[in-house]
C-alpha cells in the first residue's frame, strides 16, 4: 500500500494519506534509510529479503521477516516511535 523511497513516501492511492498507521510505518523506514545513509539500506534490505526468502522458501514470508519490516510492523501503532526511536533499532529484529 505504501513505499518509502528516500525522502518520499509513495502511496497506492490518495485516500491512504489519512492512514496514520501506514504513514507511521513508512516514516520508520525513512529513519532506517537515513541512519544507514540511504544506499546501504537498500543493499541490506534486498540482501536480507533474498536470504530470508530462501530460508522460508517464500518471497512473501521472506519480506515479512526482514528486520526493517519487523521493526516497522511492531511499532507502527506508536505514532511517537519515529521520534523516540534509538539508532539502529532494527538490529534487535535480526
């Protein structure tokens, strides 16, 4: 439904602009991208997705288990999380 591509959040349709949980999820990804200096984030994201997809024998299950996604999904309901988040918090989801 949404995609973070530094520094933008791209949504499937305009009606999603009011979905605060989705926007918060994507803001968490923007924080992750910024702390990893953007390009390394994408390299790690793709590497982890491929590795986890092999381990789970499913691209979707691989996606669900990426540490960056785990952090975002676990904290998307906390609208203050992007501001409270400690650097490299995704590491605890590896």
